[in-house]
C-alpha cells in the first residue's frame, strides 16, 4: 500500500523499503528482503535486514535506555502503554489491512487479533 516512484522505470511504482528503527531513529541497511502477500504473491514492500553490527547497535541502545525505563514510575509506564492502545485503535483499519496483506489472514481474524491486543493492553490488572 505504500509505494514510491521507481527511478529505474518511468511511470511504475516500486515497493517502499522500510528501515529499521533503532534508538528512535531510522536506520538503513545494506541488505533488504521482500515481503510478499501469501494470498497473491505480490511484493507489498521491502524491509531492511539487520546485520550483526545493526543488532549490536540495537542491543546497545536498549541497554542504555533500560535504566531510565526501570526508574519510571508504574503510572507513567501505564500511560505509555495506554497511549499505544489509543494509537492502535486510531489506526486499526490500516493495521488490519497490513495484517491481511502480510499474513493472508481473513479480515475477521485480523480484526479479532487487533481488538484483543488493544483490550489486553487496557485491562487494569496488568497495569499495577
């Protein structure tokens, strides 16, 4: 669903390539792989493929950010997760479309999975 102009072929659209996200920054890689719809075989986008050094960079960023997360009070952590649930609710249709395209799942199954995930995040006993 996201495409960008293919510079090699005038008038055609090439699938977009998604970068990695490391330490809240996009990170391009030298290797990528196609993500195809199992239902149609169509390449729907490409994704960056992490090398060992990319993995080391991501692990270092996670290790460096953990102390701040550990010190964050539970109500603040809850607010972050609830905001994630809000964003998922706002983007349910886009996420459902992506899930159907990427996995070949039926729309009803994708909708069920998303609604259960959002509900799970919002259940109060998991926030204390």
